[in-house]
C-alpha cells in the first residue's frame, strides 16, 4: 500500500523530536510456518520493501517503500536518520560498522575484537528502543578479501550480545555475495545470526537462493544492495582506451525489473523477505559517478525508480520516466560509444540523442562533459567543463573537444515536466 503523509506523521514527529530517548520499540520477529519463513512487525506479517539510501528518505515512503538501510550507526548521525524515518513511517536496517581485515584489522587481536564488540554494545543500548529500528546488521561486506575465519566468530559473538541486549530486533550480517564457501562457514560458526543480508548485482541475484540452499542455509535472507552489473565486472564492455561503456538509464531500469521478477518475487516463499535497491540517491564515490544512482543531483528519478515503485505498490506510476532505448540512441560524430571515439584537441564535433516520453511530456536536455577521475567537492558528478558546448539545452549539439589530452565522458540528461529523467553517456578520448 502506498504510504502517504498525514497528520499522523506530524504527531509522530512531535512525539519523538530528533535525538530524544524513547522506550517504545517496534518488535520484529521471524517465524517459520510450515516450512515457510515470514517476518512480523508487532505481530502483523511484513515484507521489507527497502532502499539502500544516502538521501531522499522521504521519497521512499512517498513511492510505497517501508524501510531503508544504513551502513553504520553513530551517536552523531543516527538520531536524525531515525527521526526522519519515524516521521515518514519507515524502519531502519541499522548497520553496525565492524573493521575489515583488508583495511588492516587483525581478528587474532583479542583486545581489539573485544573493544569492537563493546563499541557495538554501546550503540545497541543507545538506539535499541527507538521505534524506527527494524534490525541490526553487523558489518557491510566485512568478508571482502579476508583470510581469517575468526571474523565469523567475532560476528557471532556480537550477534549473541545483541540478542541479550535487544530481544526485539533480529540480527544479520551483510555479505558481498552469496559465496557458498563463506555461507557454509557462517552456518557452522555464526549460528546466532537470524538471517542473512546479501549485496548482489546483475545477474548474480538470480543465483542467491540456489547458492544458499547449496551452503545449507535454512534461515531467511534479504538482498540489501542490487542493481545493474558492477563496474568491477570483467564482462562490461570497454573502449580501446580503457574506459567503461555505460548502459542508458532505460537499460538499467530493465535490470532492476528483471531482478525483482526473477530473484525477489519467486523467492518470497523460499526465504527472501526483503530487498533494497542501490543506490537511493546519487553517487558520491565510485569509478563512474553516474553508474548506480537512482536520482540525479536535482532530485529527479530515473526509470529504475518506476520499476521499484511498481514492485512496492503493485502498479506503475501514471507518468513514466523518459526513455533512451539503448546506446545506439546517442551519437557523437555519428558514432556510438562502442566505437571507441577518439577526438583531436579543440576539434569541432557534434552529438545528438533520441529520447521520448511515454506520456507525451515536453522534454528538456542538459549536456555536459567531464574528465574521467574528476568529481565535485563531495565526490559526486561535477558540473562539467564550461565553454565547450555551444548550447547545452538542445537535442543535438555542437561542441569543442577539450584542449588537454585524456579520457572524458559526454553526458546528456533528458528531463520531463514531472521530475523524471533519462541518461545516456559516451566516453571519448582526446589525443
């Protein structure tokens, strides 16, 4: 059911101002009914329709979601996040940061491991009774590039501590994949975990359920990050000069749709009790700064959000995002991205895009050029190099190549009149 904002939301805000102490925990429990796992919120059956967020929490509720996840919990940031979630009828998968071996942490150091557990205890005690808390997630991809299996013992000890301190919320850990060997170790060494959270990118989510069965995992699970292929995937096409070739936002939307239809919905009776698409907001890190974001920096939504809303509410919004069918719809000097376009410094060039609105909206265009590896002050997409494009608001443009040699990306945002947007990108090289 689509969540809306009513006087109830305002009452909740006055009950729990930001940072206040509360003692009215919402109880989440898993139950196995005739071999089928179910999640209950205060006794009522509930499925996590979540988002892996870095902003725009309110929009989750507006579009039909019911929870968000965080990657860490802190005295500084968590009160405001919980307050914002609570007033918008959202619940929070509370990430508890634990150190990774790849970052220099030694799980053989008993003193450091004990101190880490006590740091987690302090945070659990601080926030366990907030009514917006959904569960506790110990670490995010803590097993990435690890070798010391004492990691799982440490996680199990933290989970046991949380059960003692907070019986109202289940405990999980978030994995970088559904790697069978790792899950087998968790089955053996971390029995205190109530469920598993898994980050997985196309097409790997379709393999999660089978991998968990193979590993002997018999408890519930959730997909806590998912989206199109990760930038680390070797099968992603690259230009001859080594830059990644990006799908259009319309193509990316189909990846989200496919994951819902093939990895989430068919497994709702096979242990999967929630999912969190990534990333609900715009990126401020990563190899390609437009790869994963579900919003542009102005708060407009890409087509993938329409697919998410369809899953959350059971129907598409009336006004769908603009469409850029595939990479062939954007041309630079008559060539597509796959042709590894090389330009001369300061040369004159042309570019165009073919886009449409499913509901007939007038479309507007914004083009920009930025150099690979550069970012805005917060790590997000920069504004672009000024003075290169004659008129950045046209469907077809004339532009000068940058003077400096190097790798660049030409982007076009196509927006409608309903705060929705499509994106296409062509990487090029100046030499």
